[in-house]
C-alpha cells in the first residue's frame, strides 16, 4: 500500500448544481404533479383556471453579460470577467474565490426563466402579490444589449414552493417555482466558494504529511503521519501522539483525510477582523487542525458551536455546525459555518479511530521474534517460503517448532489489547518483558511491558507509552512461550 489513499474509501462531497435540479424537474414534471394540491391555496386566483406555463426568457447562460440582484439581504452584481481568468466576477466579493456552480446556476436561471402558470394578465393592483415589499429583484443584461428586470413577490398562500413574479414595465403576474428563482433571493455570501480543499481522485492524493489536532478540551495533541512500515499495516498512516497506534481503516478515514473535500455550508462573515474572530469563538477555538506536507500547509480553526433550535428558538443540546476559518487556501478569507458531521476532529477521540490490534505485521513477513525477559531471552526465528506464501520452518532457541503452533502463538500475540490508552510513563525498574517483531524488510514493532499495579500493566509501543492492559494477558503469554517451546497446546484466551 502506498502512502496516499490507495485502498481507502474516502467519503466524498457531491455537489449538485441547480441546473441539474431543473433538468430533473423538467423530465419528471415535478411541479405539474403537485399542482392539484396547491391550486386550492391560491386565493387571489380564479378557482378554476387553465395551466398557462410560459417560457418568460428563452436565452442561454452564454448570452448573459451581467445580472444585478437586489433582495432583503442586500445587493450584488455578477458579470462576465473581462480578464479571462474566470468566467464570472462579483465586485462585492473582491478578493474571494467564487463558487462556480452557484454563479453558473444564477446565469442559467436568469437566461431560461419560466413560469408555472399565469396568475393575472392585466393586474390593477400589484401590491396584493407582495411586489411593494419584494423578496427580490434582478436585472439581466444580455450581450446583445437587451435588458430585462423582474420582481419576485410573496409566496402563494399556504405554499413554500411557489412565488409571484412579474416583469418590470408589464402588468402580467406569473406563478414561478421557488427553485427557479432561489438564486435571486440569496445573499452575496452564497456565491463564495465553499470547498475548502478540493477532493483529489483516489490516485492523485499528495504525499501525506503530518496531521495535528489540538483541542481545547484535551491536554494532548493527536498526531497522524505516514507509517514508515506501511507494508506491515492495513492503514497507510499511524498515530504517534498521544499514543503510538495503528489506525482503524473503517473509522479513521474521515479523521486522517477529511481535510480534502471539506466543504462549508455558508460563508457567514467576509474578511473578518479580530472583533469578528473573537465573537465567533475563533480566537479561543474549540479545535485547531493543521495538515502540513511538501506542497501544502493548511490550518482549520474551529470556533463556536451552532446548536439546533427547538420550535421556540431555544438552543438544544444537538450541535448543527461550527464556525470555522481555513488558512493555506487563496480566496477564503471568511468565517464559514461547517456542518458538525464534517468535523470529526472536534468530537472523536484517539480511541475512536485506533485499531483493536496492537500490531499489523503479518506472520508471513516476520523473520524473527525476540522475547527479552528479566531472566533471559527467547529467540524465535522463522523462515518464509515466498512461493507458497507460508511459513517454511521455525525454531526457538535453536529447537525446531511446529509452524501451526507458532501461528496460534502469534495470533494470541496479536490480541494484546488497545482498549485503554495510557499517557503515564511507567517506572523503568518495573520492566517485565520486551517483544521485538522483526520483519524481513527491516520493519516491525517493539512491545515493552511494565508492571503498573497488581492487575495492570503499562505497554510501550515502539518506545511510546501507549496502553494499559490487564496482567492476565501477559500471564497467559508467558505460559504460551513455555508451551510453544515444549510442543504443548497454546492458550488462545485469557
């Protein structure tokens, strides 16, 4: 396994553009299918009317020169970028990277605007549709000089799917599906790029560097790096702090690789100053995640939590999102809200992502096991048959061993538990045993055991204090050493 993500399934973030939604609605006839249930709610419309679906604007996004948007969140203008560096620019978002999908969708909607129905062809009172206090107004200018302005009014009675719309200079009122005009009612912040770090394809991940997680509620850092003995483990990365341990490939992927593809829900504050950073908890963050490699240096700062609200608007215990900033990526100088489910670093502990196995060295790769005790050393040497991919022979202290018994012995060694982490260095004088697993390629693991209490032992894995285990495991292991040498049955439980 290489040091990238080969063989690991990474949860991707799939973003669907509004254009795809529109295509789906056109093909399935979504609005038409639900028209009967909305018909009765349109109190300002005749009880019975024929469907008069109309293509109000019949152009393409390529025809759009600019779109000026005004709504209850403010105003902005999107126009073709004359520099040629990108397709669109929004002066109100200067210095920030734009979300290409959102910009394209705004242009698509403005160029292909259509109604679901005609409400009134010659309205004498436009105010009754909410046009005196509109939800939005947009002016689209095409590259041939044509300019058209539309006003978005209220939602239809008892509806959250349809709104009133009319074109400035006319008196015809249309009923439009909210999906078709939603981009015109968004704040300018919705057009900031929300993808922090692009998701590479499985074979295009950069060389893994070093992930460090600092949490306010923990007195240790979590550090994950490449496993320099990776051929002996399932995961290509290992944890080196607060303990040394191998990662659980199923539960650790989001933690180790989740920075790639991380996507925010919304840009909340543009170009924040120190006051804003403090207000949103980013001066005293809940967590800071850094990912540093040969060609990248990312820093994710996680601030205040945003709780789910109850029906009265009060905070519940459940956390919906966190306020975050990202450094090391151009054009992202914002405070963003990010879904809590996308931020494993603020909630998961080392135990959540570590494997239950202390070593991943396959016996077929092991050439020698050296067991050092206070009163002597037991040296188990193995010979590997590369063609058969199995053990050819083994000996202990010069005496031949039954290879099947050795396999059972080694399987028990793999059961050395990792369920309880330990950060307290042992008393060196309490040394009991050292187990060195040496692979043919020079890699391997070293397990050192020290007495802690009458029923507990402390384990150092590769020189790092890592786990606390029950003494009965080492008692059974010592019995197994003797049984292996004497050709007796190996104990498989403790």
